[in-house]
């Protein structure tokens, strides 16, 4: 079973992107149904809850047991009554948060439509990839604040609403919460990131990355490929959202693109294969040490993204399928990137 965690120029460029050339994919049939697990869970009748809980879990065959075992961490050795009491305690503790989510997400159709459009674009750009099974459901749920967020199962995008209440939500301000999700991550706990996280998880499943014995430059460009693809599947999203930066960080990165590239060139970083070294430049982190406290992390992915953008601009006949098959070394060589 697929189970993936999810976590994430001038202002005029990324605030006024031109989407007039986006393909019309309205004719592509796409089955996608939203199921509200949290509503079913929080509305359970407390009388004979053990039986009712079993019935609920059975109604969600791909998600129910995962919710109990991996999200709530219920022990499978417990008796039915113990599990029921455990779940009931969770429901009571999270009742207020549940009420908040039902106000924010009373109508989930806007997010369903956004995800569906991305799936239609996926089929448009990858017409020969019909053997890859796309999810047919979106399952919304509420889990522990310091636990999982958005995941992907065999048949469904699973959306943890507790991580989409808005970055200023009071639930995210406590010290214990920030030990798990510091501000540079919880800044993305907005409703607008639901589709981004879902499609990121989809791409991670379809195009899993391998970092074994790969240089920093290769890993940068591989991440850049996926950001470029994410951009094509979510054309209405801003660049800074796709990579998980703040708007100011994105603006500053574009303004200092040459200086960022020089960091890698002058320090001869691109061919380094040491994982403990490479992780400083790709992946989640609050900043890039050499660029100062105001800089974002994952700066290597930003550079890789710019390289891939330039490659695709110079090679307009290359399809997205061909891009994903093109070796990173070839992209770097042909692009001759020098901002």
C-alpha cells in the first residue's frame, strides 16, 4: 500500500502568471469522490460505540485500519472496548478543532475540483501512462496535531484537515507543537496547500527519487524536474507555494539567483556525494547557512528548478514524459546554466 508523508524574480512574475496557454482538459473523464471520514467519526453515537466503530472502519477499507494503527497509534492487541474508549477520548479532546474544520471546510468542492483538474492534466501530459492507477477518492480526516498530515493510499488522497487551518491558528502556536512542526513548516498549514500536497504525494509515488551514490547536482536537478512537473499540474499556484517558501523568500531568490549559483560553483559543491553534506542544500530546513538567516532551505531544489525551466525553454519539443527520462547530467550540460 502506498503511504507517503507529506510535508513543502520580480513580484510581477509570480503574482501575475499567464495561464492562457493552459490546455483544455475538460473532456478528460476523471472519477474523484470526496468522503468525509472526520464527519463520520465525530458523529458516532456513543452508545455501543465499539460496534459502531467497527462498522465505520469497514466503510473505509483502505484507510480505516491505517487511521487506527498508524495515525491514532492504537495497539492491535487492545480489546474492542479499550480501543473504543481510546478513540472516544481522542474525539472529545479534538471536538473544538473538529468544529473549526467544519466551518473552514463546510464545502470541500473547491479543493476536490482543483485536485481533479490536476489529475486531468496528468492524463493530458502523460497519455501513455494509463497503466498508472490514479486515486479515485479524497478522504478527509482529523488526526493528532503532531502526527501525520496529508498522505497517499492505494486508492485515495488522504487529507489531514488539522494541518490546514491557517498558519496563524491558535493550535499551531504552542511550544510542544513547534517541536514537531516549526514555523517554517507550519507556515504552509493553509487550505491552499491541500492540492499541492496531494499532487506532490502523487508525483513522489509515480516518480520516486533515489539519492544513493548521486551527486548534489544530480539530486538538485531531479528535484527541479518534479517542481517543474508540479508547476504544470497546478498552473494556478504561485512559485513560492510550490517550493514551500514565503513570498519574500521567493522574490529574494530570483533577485539573487546568480549569487546562489556562485555559492555552488565557487565552493565546488556540485559533485559532492556525501549525504550528510548534501542534506544542507536540499530538503526541509529553516535556512541555508551560507546565505544568512533570512534565506530559505532547500536552495538546491530552487537552483535545480531554474535549470530545468531553462532546459525546457530551450527544448520546446521535449514532452514531460521525455523530461522525466532525461538524465540530469544531460540537462545540466545542454542548459549551460549561468544566471
